[in-house]
């Protein structure tokens, strides 16, 4: 299991927690970013392009409120701020870090406010006091359109407040009461927008948390339906699903190993079914330890009988794997008075064929035939189907 995976129980606790929809643990936060980050980047690209269009429409307002700096303002619009916005829109889809993505998105508002502040400090227009109101309006529009996360909304508000304050100080004509009212107005605007974005973000993350919970519940239900309750190995239902996947892909060599515990009825009769179940669990663990986790399959067929499917494996390699499992089971030293060897052992049958030339049923039948021979020959051994004596042709 992935060490960074999050369990259903952890998600259930987050759902029940008041902070669960906002404070994700690292594993879930990484998953949230992986699944929603690209969509967030595409959304920011669209809003950036729209903002660039709206921003340049305000060139008319530059002429009306600050005609003496109109040419400079137009140059800043068209040759500084707008190119920066287009560059940000170009970079956003390739940014994988949420920190850098949101910082770049916020820089758009900073660039626009920087342009407004620069013009405000040098214009001699009688409407300059009204011109500075573009700055809080930019924050209002950009942070609302971008649905800025809480921390970046606060940072951007602080940055723009400092920029407006610096512009007022440089201009030196704003009376103290007006400056205070302007600061309070901006603080109120910023507070409303930050709170609104926070509530929207919290609801989005809560809905995501609920979707993860539903997905984990479905996965657990599906896993339970495909697993043997005693050993945790796959069951026949899982075998059918895995077989369909293998035979639907390009032809490959698949090996089947069938094995069962020797004299197991005697073991249950002597030691009881509880110890018998424990014995089967230990045998199953011996088998799964030899398999490749991402490709091979271990199935409990029923009782003490097991099936292993090894992908891209010929009969020779499968026989080596079977022998290792057989030796490991014997080395466990589980006492078994009904077994001539005094400990639990197992017998193995091995067969391999290409999925182009044989069905799963045919490969399993061959492995089962080899198992029958191994048991007839004294048990606690491995038999390959291709090593059996074939009947002479008529």
C-alpha cells in the first residue's frame, strides 16, 4: 500500500471535524492538488485573458481622469502590464506547485495596481483623488474572479494596501481623514472578498472530501467483493475480472500454479478448524511473498486449494517459483501428525501457455492435471505439465 495513501477512517474523521474541509493532511492535500490543480490552472488562464481585455478597456478612464499622463498610462497598459498578464497565462498550465501558481495569478493584480499607483503619484489632474480608487476596485475584481484561496487573498490585500499607502505618501496631498477613510474602505472591501472566497473554497473542499469518502467506500466494497474473507487473496470473481483483462490485452505468456495443502482434512480433524484457518493464512502468505505485486495474482479457489497466475512467465520460471513456495511452507514447521513428514506440506502443479493459444480454463486444467500427478507421486513436490508423459499418437 502507498505510504502516502489516506484511509477511509481518516476521511470519515475529517468529514466529522469542523476543520476537516479546510485543513487536509499532507497525503490528501497532495491528492486534492493532483486532481484539481490542472482544472484550477485552466480556470486561471481563462480569467486572466478576460481580465486583460477588461483592464485595457479602462484606457478610456485613464484619458478622462488623468489626461496629462494618458500616453504613459497607455504605454504601461499595452507594453508592460498586458504582456505580463499574457506571459502568466502562458506559464500557468505548466506550473505544478500550487504556491507558484497562486503567486503568479496574484501578481496580475499587483501589476495593475503598480500601474495605477505610478500614474497616481505623478499626475497633476484634479481628479487624481478619484483615480486612486482604481486600486481597491482591481483587488475587488481580480480576487473575486480568481476565487483566490484564503492565504493568497490576505497576502494580496496586504501587498496592495502597502502599495496604496506608499502612493499616498509619495503624492503627499491626501489629507489624513481621507487617507483613513480610504484605508477603512479598502479593509472592508478586502474583508468581504476574503470571507466570501474562504466560504466558497471551504465548500469546494468539503464536497471534494465527501467525494473521496464515497470513492473509498466504493473501493472498499469492491475490494471486499473480490477478496477471500479468510486469507485476503482474490476470489473466483476477482479471477474472472483479472483473466478478462489479461486475455483482452496483447498476447503474452501466462503461467498457472495450482497447489493445495497435503492431507488437510486430517489437519482439521486433528487440530480443529481454527488452527486450520491459521495454517491456510500462513500458507497464503508464503505464496504472496514470492509474487510480483503489480502483475501476478493469487487466488483461493476454495478449501485448501490455491491458484497463482504469473504474467510473462514460462513453465521453467514458474516451476522455480513453485519450488520456493513449497520449500517455504515445509520450512514453517507447522506440526501435522496426519502428514507422513510430520509437518504441513503442499503439492504443486505448473503449466504455462500463451494467451493466444490457450484460454485460462485450459491452462488451469493443465496445471490441475500436473497437480494430480504430484499428489499421486507422494505429495510435497512440484510437477510441470509439459514434463508429463504424453500419450503416443495413434
